[in-house]
């Protein structure tokens, strides 16, 4: 089936589904396959549950005219998303980076949503499946689109740009993330820089953090650059910590106004400033920007401030790499919170850098005084230290149940694979 023909069916059934466990009546089921399953085998089930059509790539499962046979289901999903994107004459803003992508995306969407009908990536659906699914959820009433792009190897961002065709781009930062796939920090910059490469070739614009010198060289040759940061930028601010919460003084030639947030940690400063810059660039008044950001509450284990009994917790355990770990620990160490405790999970996808990076992390922790430190994960097994260590968060949670902290401040930080939220539950 050709893409224009499939697109006509999509317009009549604009609900794209890929999981038979969550089938809703109507729409089109794409029988995506994985390493351990053949999506084609679920096509009949999807139709029985109410899908109007099922896209398959094995003629053995093209049982009737509601089964649409294509060469490759994933390629078709991506091509359909690109075709849909080409029908939408609105600004598309792409976001990538090592840290802060999702928080920045949420803040930008909240700010733009004050004046525009804005569609944005849901959660962190930012991969080869999530990007096309995000595009296909954008309706004709859209006035703005914000697309998050994640990557752990070269040419991934380039591929997503060919699908989403962004007009604007933002790289939050290039840190020590996914070193195994990128092959080191230079590989990270090259991979993330593919967004700049696309915009440079296609005459797009970028929003650039002026506080990160390496972004300046990466952005060379891009004609339109809107900058933000703490100095030498189009949009200026300075962090004002209110306890653990970040406030920001927004600076202009004539005024200074305070912007309040519910984000824990000064390391969120560039994320907020990115939203400010984009909002102002698209004509959102400062008062509306302040209102949008003040109303944003982080969730899903990202910079969350929680109370558990008589303890207070910073839960920042959706993702972790050496760069974000250092920022979170230094920020926590600098607070005036009482009885500070660290629960730190291993950092994933470090490859050959794993032992070195975890040794350096433990050395950083040792520079400060803590009430207690618990390390979780096999990544710490060979790192010599005097802290409590458990191979899994479940084992650590069992220990905590019989050694519960009281009136303490706890930073919980780790990669998603460490499942650090299990330890949080032990405080109940």
C-alpha cells in the first residue's frame, strides 16, 4: 500500500495504535515487531478488539481487506508520520541533549500553551517509534509542535530530523551519557549535533544556551541563533534558590522580575531559561510565562520534591549519567537541608567507561559529609569504599525497612534501570 493511500485511511481513522493490550475502538493498528516477538501475530486480535485496520508486513497475516500489507511496518509508520508532517504548516521545535530534555520539553509546551494550541511529545516517547507516534497525534488545529528526540548512537537524531523536519532546534547539553553507544564525549557531541547539522542545511533556527561554550562552536554556520543564559545572551537570568527550589531573576534592560518554579535544584536553570527564550521569541508575555512555569509540577521521578513520613525526599531517578549525577550531588550538598542522605543507583550504558566513572562518582561523594550513603547496582561492586552497597534496589529496600531514616533529607538518584523508586516505597 502506498503512503498517500494509507494517509487517506489515517485521516478517517486518526488513532494510531501499537499495543493490543491498549486497543481503543477505531484507528489503525501497526503490527510492529521486536527482537522477541512478531507483531503480525497480533493483527487479528487488534481487529477483534476494535481497530479498523491493521498494518502488517507478512502476507500470511493479510487475511482480509482490513489487513493492509506493506514491505515493513516500522518504515511505513515513519513514512506516514513524515507525510503527515508535510501537511502541517506550523513551527516544529526539536529538542535533544544528554540531560534535561523531558523537563525542558514540558516547560516549553506549558509556556507556548498559554497562547497557542501546542502538541508535544508525551512522556519520553522520543525514539524511532515514539517520534512518529508523536507526529501522528498532531491534529489539524495545531499551532505549535514540540518534539523530543533521544539517542544513544550516531545517526539517530539525523534520522528523526528527516521524519519530523524541524524548523527550530535546541540542544540542552552534551554530557557523559550513553557513552557505550556514542563512543565517548566527542561522539555524544557529534550525535546530538546532528540536530544542528539538519537545521544548518535546511535554513532552520536554534535556541542556544550561551553558558555552554562548546555549543557555540557546534552551532557555527547557523544563521539565526536565539541565546539564553546567565550572561552575554539575548535572554538573561540568574538562579535564586528558595531552599531546594529554583527561582529565577529574569533580567531585561529596564526591569528585573522573579520567576518561581517547583523544580528542585539549580541545575534546572538552563531548562527554565530555554522555555523563557522560546516563549519570548514567539511573543508570549512575561507574565504568562511566569504563570505557566509556576504551575508546572515535575513528575515521573524527575526533580520531584516529596514528603515521606517525617523525611523529605528529592526523587530524581528517571535517568542518570556522570554529568547529571555530579550536578544533583553538588546541588544537594550545597543546600541547608538537615541530615543529608544519598541513595545512589548505578549509571547504565557506560560501556568501557563504567568502572572509571563510578570510581569518580564515589570519590566525589566522599568529598562531602553525609548522614548515610547507600550505593545500588553491580556497577559499584568493584569500587572500593566504606558505604553500604546492595546489588539491587529490592535488597536495599529490605534493608531500609529495618533501618528507616528519621527527620532526614534524602536524594534518590540513579538510572531508570536501577529502579530506585523501589527504595522510596520502603519509607511508607
